[in-house]
C-alpha cells in the first residue's frame, strides 16, 4: 500500500517507512481532551498512544475556572477524588457590568453545585498520569509533524522526538487531534477556518490570594474587554483577561491598563503580588469546518473553541473526548456518530454562548441584562445552571426565559 506524508500545504510526499508502530488510536496532545480520551479508550481495551509536545507539568494559558459538570466526566473515568488536590470548590461567579452585579450560581435536581478553581499544571499532569495508569502509552517531548494518508483516509502520523531528533511513523486506525486551539492536525487536514469574531488577546497571571475572595470568582466586563478573577489552589488568584487584538503595546502594559480601567478589580488586587509571568494566547479561539472524517477526529479546542467568558473550554474538552471514546469503541460509522453526538451535546449551549458574546459586544445591553439578573435570582440561577452544563441550555433560551432577562 502506498503511504505518503500529508504536509502543511496538503501535498503528498512518498517516503520509505523504516520504523512503524501499529495502533488502534494515536492521540495528539495530552491536555484535558487528549488524556481523558486516551484513558477512556484504554479502559475500553483499545491500544492507544498519546504524543505530547511538552512535558507535564506544563503551563497553560487559562483562567482556570471550570464548570461544575467536570465532576461527572472525571468520575466516569474512575478518577473520582484524585484530581481534587489540584482544585478548589467555588460557589460561582459574580458578574459585574457597570454598576450592576449578578451572582451566577449553579444547581441541579439535587441542589447547589460548585464550580472549580484549578491549577492547570497539576490538573493536566494528573489527567495524563491517569491515562498512563489506564493503559495508554504517553510519549512526552514528541510532536506530530505530518499525517500519513492513503488516498483520502488518514492512516497514521509522523512524529518527532525532541530529545533524539528522530522521526517515527505510527500507523493507527484513528488519529485524533487533541492538540488545542493552534491544532497542527486540523491545519494539516485543511479544516481550519479563521477566527473572525470575537478576535481577542488572552492574558493570564497568578497573584497571591485576596483574603475575602476565596469561595467564588468574579468576572468584570469593561468596554470591549473583560477581566476574570478566580481563586486557585494554594491560596493563589488567577487574573485572566480578554482584550482587543488591535493594539501592539507590550502585554505587561496592556495587562496593567486593563486592571486600572476597572476600579473594582484594581481595588481587589491592591496589596496582592504577581507570582508568575504574564502568559498570552492570540487570538483566543479556534474554528473548524468539520470535526471528523476518514481515519481522523478532532476533540477539545482542536475541534473549535469560542471564548472562555462562558467557561466551557475544559468541560467541553472532557465531554467531546467522551463522545469520541464512545464512537471509536462502538465502531461502525465512527465519524458520523461522533458528529451527531457533538451536535446533541453542544448545539444549544453554543447558541447560548454566542448570545452571551453578542451582549458582551454591547456594554449598555450587558449592563441592562446584569441588572435584570441582579433583581431576579431565579433567572440568574437558571442561566448559571445552563452555563454550568447542569441543565439544558434550551431552558435559558426559551422565549419566557429570554423575556424575563430582557424585558425592560
Ligand atoms: C485566555 C484563556 C482563558 C481560558 N479560561 C478558561 C476557563 O477559565 N475555563 C475553561 O473551562 N476554559 C478556559 N479556557 C479554555 C481551555 O484552556 C481549553 O478549552 C482547554 O485547555 C482545552 O483542552 P484541550 O485538551 O483541547 O487543549 P490544550 O489544553 O491546549 O492541550 C493541547 C495539548 O496538545 C499539545 N500539542 C500541541 N501541538 C502538538 C503537536 N503538534 N504534537 C503533540 N502535542 C501537541 C500541547 O502541548 C498541549 O499539551 C481558556 C483559554 C484561554 C486562551
């Protein structure tokens, strides 16, 4: 059978394959999506290798505020309590817009639920370790450099070990891109679409904790930007922000300016100390034309990500990994089953997230909505629980629910 590398320009190059490994699934990237996918597949009996460009624990640009619903996803993988040492429970997020403040809280049929402030370095490392313990082979310092295709089907990948500099070809029934918002896999497949709106620069840094901000997070919306504060383990505070892209000043200047423009944030941070460098990602987000095809799937951010304001990145990474695990283990038309499950799981929540993005782009309208939520705790809880993946997003999108939030 003729094999060829599918390179970044979509050209095929024939090559001699010297070392070849045969797998059921090759997972590219050991972030939350890749590690949970690999753990689920290995637990289901598949032979799985994950290649990860970095070495855990590695930093990740993230505001580290995770949806309550990650608990169910991690329980399913047999992780029950292990991850909680890299997390603190948070009652919710206070949403500030202008002079308005609405508490976003969460509940399911059994009562109140908490979100989680994470330390991504240890959280992600713990997930990768769990994948290894579950039977997946984890190869760190190993980067995917090209896909191996045979006609129209992806058959494997060429990977490069950063320590030895050597390339290896790995054949697999399925290659899964879990390589994040700057996915090489989606780029090589030609399914990337540009991020047109919103185009934002994400900046994050850890600060020493703030004494009276330990049991919830805060989101402060400014004009064209926002800043989030989330307590993280070890008594630290994650200060994360999304700023317009059209400004070339140094990140540190822009970071300081955003804080200064929001007096409530500046007050919170007075006396607090920055503990880490300011890390950035731009543009925030990723768009793709498709999430599956012959021999390939994309999970987590590689399959698309809008913006962290509605807090679904990590949960969506875990949930999409579950959808991919189930589709691969069931066999049959894997790509169609995976696409259909993604639609079921994400379509309504995506519509809600885009609605929130619309308000974020119109500060006066956002302040009005936050004012309404402030005086209607029931509506705030319904919206929070939908954003926290605890009740269907359609509940927050019904005409009655929308009217309750919008009517003057
Ligand atoms: C500024 C900002 C703030 C955010 N805040 C939040 C938040 O508060 N809450 C939330 O839920 N989400 C948040 N997110 C989103 C969240 O970080 C992502 O949704 C989540 O990390 C997705 O997980 P993943 O496994 O898909 O990708 P990632 O976590 O990005 O992991 C991808 C992995 O792939 C590896 N990799 C990349 N290329 C290759 C390659 N060629 N070969 C091998 N390995 C490779 C990387 O090293 C990395 O380890 C935020 C994102 C940004 C940018």
